[in-house]
C-alpha cells in the first residue's frame, strides 16, 4: 500500500505564494519523500515526536506522518 500526500490549507496558501519553479521543486521533493522515503529530513529538539521538517533549499517544509493511515500531512513551509 502506498502513502498519500495531504496538504493543509496553510500549506496550500504558502505554496501558492511562491514562484512556480520553487513550488514545483517543493512538490517534487514531497512526492519523492512519499514514494521512496528519501529526502533531507530533520527534526529540531523543540519539535514534537510526530513532526519533521524537509529541507528544500531555501525552504523548509513542516510535515507529519501517520503510519496507521499511511498519510503524510504537509502543514506549512517557510524560507530558511
């Protein structure tokens, strides 16, 4: 069973504000993460246990994974 990618309203709003090439790179990196589990993923000490960050320079994408439902939720992105 494959994983699904779900976007929160703040993530969609953030993505729509970016130049289209940057938005496409972020989407491609997230699709790759969902498909293969590969990506520049990291956590900060202050992050809760289910939230992680994906670095797609110069942006960082906050997301969480739900292994039971096999869903990756994208919460928002910001310029690093």
